[in-house]
């Protein structure tokens, strides 16, 4: 029974046609003193604060703040803030 369940789960994962490597509409900015400070806010205090400092869209700020409840997301928010990345969150892609 376990083997059948394992094989069926593996088959479902392999058959999944999700475009996980699809490009996003995000555009990398430039590292500046403001983006370094914003990234430290996202890493140390809370994800989403760095995106507020970098003047990002409200939906991106909310996404970073909510996903900040998971500890690992702080690193992505840090990277996203330090390069001042614009966009790339919605448009049916993550």
C-alpha cells in the first residue's frame, strides 16, 4: 500500500506542468545606500519594511509582510530589497 501511494504521488508530481522556471516581470534595480538600509530592515525587523522604503507597490509590500510570518522568507525579502527589484510578484507567477 505504501509503495502504491508513493508511486502515485511521484507520478502526480512528475506530471505536474507548472511553469516553475517561468520568467517574471520583475526588473532588477541598482544597489544604493537606500536599498542597503531597506534590506537590513527586511532582514532584521520585518519583511515588507524594506519594500516600503524602496517605494514598491502596495500588493508587493503586503505579500512580503504576510509571507514574513515564515522565517525563511526574510532572506528573499532581504535580497529583493537590496537590489531594489521592481515588480515580479503577481502576474500569476511567484
